[in-house]
C-alpha cells in the first residue's frame, strides 16, 4: 500500500466548496446527467435517485426506461426527462455524469448495457447497487474504466467486489476501501457508520449521519447527490466527500424533526435544501 493521507473536511471546508450561482445562468450550466436505474418492482430506486439529484442542484436529469413503458416511467418524476434505453448510445452523448445501478435487474442484458455505457462514454460514472454486482463479475471493466468511476458499495457489496468477508471489512474499513481504490483507481465510498471515501491517495472519514438512515433507498439518495455534485469542481474526490457529508447532514436534520424510527429515504431528500442553507449559506 502506498502512502495514505487522512483528510478532514469540516462544515466550513464544505461550505467553501460551494460556488454561488451566477445571475446570468441556465440549467445546462449546472450539469446534464443521466440515471440508468429502476426495473419492475424497483422504480422507487430510480425516483429517489433522480429527485435527490435535482434537490442537490442538478440542471437537467435524464433517466432511462424501456420504450414500451416510457409513459409509465414518465409519471415517476415531475422534473426528470424520460428517454428510451434502446437509444442509449445517442443518449449518453454530452452528459457530465452517468449514474447506473439503482434498482436495475442483474441480468445479461443489463451487463451488456453497462459495458456499452462504459465503452462509449467519456464522462464520470457513478456505480451503485446492481452495477456493483455486475462489476464484481467483470473486473476487466473496473480495470479499464476505474479512473473515471465512483463506486458506492455497502459492506455486503464490498464483500462481493473483494471476496473479503463482511466482518473482516468492518474490522478494517479504511484499509479495505483504500486498497480497492489503489488497485482499480475508482473513488471508493464504503458506506455505513462513518462512511469512508478513498481517492486522490487520501481517505476521508465522514462524521455526519445517524442510524435512522439505515432504511431502504438511502443509498439511492446518495447516488443522486454524488451525481449532481460531480460538476461542483474538477476534483471529483472533493465533490464526492461533499456529497457524503451533505447526505449525512440532511439525515441529521431530518432526525431532529422525525426521529430515527420513522425516517424514510424520501425524508432525507426533503431536508437536502435545509442542509444546503445551513452549509452553503447565501450560496444556496
């Protein structure tokens, strides 16, 4: 293992990362994103990802659906732009970041879709959930495209990617995340209590968040936030750390009003604006 630097970002540091919006600006100035997610029974994961992406400042968010189901998927979100997955090669053009995996089926068709997206795009990639399970069986994709990828595994998904048991991962969360980043070049976000972010030869250990966020869809919300924050600066590691911090902060603000037992993932999205106001001050 090469030298690993532990970095710390406090609220002021995160605040400084935000830039005020210019008076003369348009939606395309704040990112064109594509979310490839959802399947029968799992369209909620897609909705959470798209909605959190918009709440995190995205200008334009497109999301895929089977052509025959476009109208049904179109009803999921108000602001999202539904596009047919069959036209994926034209859709991925001119995107700033592509998020893939939330709620997708793990089948050969989607493995080929992931490969097609990686081979034909040049932008940042955020891989979560099913995309991680696909990558665990296709490490060649990670070897080739890891340098522009951010992966968001929970300990179970990290176990699938590394072959290390969950208990051993939890005993050395920092070392596990850093070694994986070191091997594949992808920014590695090992989710959980004190989420670990490895990248830029550094490790950030997050201190926001609470057990109330251990609920279905919380990771989909984070995926949307990481995607939106990908255009915050040219330093993707810093962008990802900011998203992780703000995701946890939104959860902390939500828990004050709702308590841990009753919090659901869509509540985290509702508190993203308050988190922005608290951290970004007038910039929000």
